[in-house]
């Protein structure tokens, strides 16, 4: 019988970046999601009002994400919560 690996992701909120701030005039903020299951890393700009979206693999939606009050939630396409293995916040300058 085949084992099913549990679908987990690593999440990082990255805030800051003086070079980008100087270049664009906005304080950058990114959501970075890494999935071992899909061998993928997504980097989404969440600096504006966009606090949710879809993560794709080869143009096929795999996950949705939502950020509410600084908390990140990741869901599979069936609406089930995906376990966040590691969660970190990084401030860069």
C-alpha cells in the first residue's frame, strides 16, 4: 500500500528592502510559500491591498492563500487547510 505524504508548506513574510523602496517609492512586502510536494517556491507581492490569491503549478491552481490581520492561511483547491510546517517573518533593509 502506498504511503500518502502529508501536504505541508513553509511560509515566509518578507518585509522591507531599501533598494526597492528607493527605486519604487513603496515599502515592499512579499509572501513566500515553498512546497516540497510540488518542488515549487512562489513569491507574491502583497504590498498593496492584495491579501489573497492563487498559487499555480504549470498554470493549474494548486493552493489559495489569504492574509488576515497578519496571519497567513493556505488552502488546497478543495478548501482544506494546508499545514504550515515553518512560518517566519523576515525584515530586510
